[in-house]
C-alpha cells in the first residue's frame, strides 16, 4: 500500500519517495513508489499531474490493494528500484480541485440543511462542476437562498480539517451520508457545519473556497443537476460576464443595468420587422408568380414555367413553386443558385399526370445530381451552377417525352 502524503498535507507540492517498481498500466509506463503526494482519480475528484524525476505524470490510478500507479509520458530510464525520486505536483491544478471539492461539500450541506435535499452524485470537470440533488426541480428563490448561504459560510472563514476515525466511533460523527468503506474512515469536517467521509484534498478554511457561483440547473431522471463554480473559476466567470455586459452596454451607449430592457425592446422591434418582411416577401413572390405565369411557354395542353434565381433562400423558391402549382395545367422548373451550387425544383398542378420526382431524377442524373419528392413536387441538386441551364433543358425534354407518352 502506498503512503498518501496528501492525507496529512494537501498543500505539499514537492516530495521525495523511493521507487518500488516500474510497470505498465493502460498502455502507459507507470511507476510505483513507497509514498506519494499525487492524488489518484477517486470520489469524483480528478487526478493530479506534475513531474516525477524527469518524466511528466499524466495520470494517477489507485489499485484495489491501495497501491498508487503513476502513469508517465515516457518510461523511466536508468532508474532502479530502491532509488530516491523527486516529485513535483502541478499546484494550480491541485488547488483548483481543492476549491471545487471543498465547495461541493459546503454546497451539499447547505441544500440538506435548508431544504432537506440529499446529494446523490458529484462530478468535477475541467471547467465546471456538478452535483445531483434528489429533487425534481429547484425554484429560483431556493437557488438564490442556497447560493447566498454558501457564500456567507465562505466569508465566515470556518476551518476545514481532515482526520481518521474507527468505524466503531462513527456514531459520534454527524455524517451527512454513511461511508461506503469500512475500517478507518477519513472525515473531512467544515467546522460545526459539515462532516463527510472523504479521501480527497481540501482547503484549510472556507475562505479559500472563494466565491461560489451557481450557473444553471437541469432535470435528469427525477433529479436536479446543479452546475457550479468555486474559487478562481467563479472569479473568472464573473470577470468574463462583466466584460461582456460592459461591451454590450457600450454598443447601446448605456449603462449595464439598461442592457436587458433594451435587448427586450430590440427583440420586439425585430419580430415586428420580420413579420413585415414576411408580408412583403409573400407579396413579391405572388407578383413574381403572376409574371412567370404570363410568360409561360405553351407545351401542348400545358404551360411550362422556367426560371433561375440567384442568392435567394431555397425556402422562398419553394414558396414560389407552390404558388405556381395553384394555376391549372402548369409545370414549373425552378433553378436556384447559392455559392456556385445549384438546386432544381420541379412542381406541377394537381390536374397534371406528370411525375415530378421521376422527372427530376431524369434531368439531374446525367450531370451527377440527384433528389426526390412527391409526384407533384420534387427537389434535388448536386450540380454546378454553370450546368443549371443544361439541366433545365434536359427537364424540358423529359416533360415532352412524358407528354408524348
């Protein structure tokens, strides 16, 4: 079993240890030491990184027997068992994890004391952390109350201590949740507030947790997942949010407090303009459809409309095709060019026997394109813009063949 130095001092960033053996784990070279300051992934807290001798520690894994494996970026060369090695912890990463983990203990106890909600699981990510509560939903008032209470405890600068107790002594410790292990149990205590069985690394006081910020909640299988930030992560979020809000206020030439109502007013104006644009677009398309019908080419008992538009949304072209369908004995071949790519729409009136889908495929196939649709309306593409006139001509010829048949 590897002696874990961080149990006694989570702030120790360097240590010396004896190399017990070298091996491989998960396809990487690994070193076993008689003692270590590196924390392995467990309890939701990610592993430490850093250096061991002249190698980078990229992962730390705890075996079932208590042995800790230090996975390295390259094998230790020229090192023999019994040799003394120097380890250096990546302190910014370690301290960030300490802030998030201590903050989670505090937040979980706040929700339990204020509302009776138990923490079901936790996860500490590279950018955000989460905890799942055994409640379907949290109100805005509850979130505000809990966040305020958590930050009040930060300001109180309560000591955070860790110690071992025998399982026979657990009755005197008011644990928030029963431990999952037996034997000697490590307790992390936030003075007179929270007692948790935990093997992780933690801050010395609640003040070191720094500000606590709740970001969002989401419902997950009858539970609520709360995403939160502590310490420098919370400060970084505040700094970024403040900068963005200040930039938004500058765009409106106003104070930050006036940004939300100004955005709401602008959104109302945008919706009104969008409705006006939609009305005008429909009127323009109806006018275009009438003009195209007037210029339709007779094709036996039918009328053929061919038209190419450029840099227009395909949705508008489809609307135009639908308007042309309303006229009896009309077939429309509409080409649409967007960024040198061409699309073809074939639409016909309900009183015509033409199969628009088959017609479309016949026209596009020789040019390497394809598509499909209903007998009265089909859409396809996959051809170059320069080929579109030839595609329309091929479609016209296909119509003539179907008419003759």
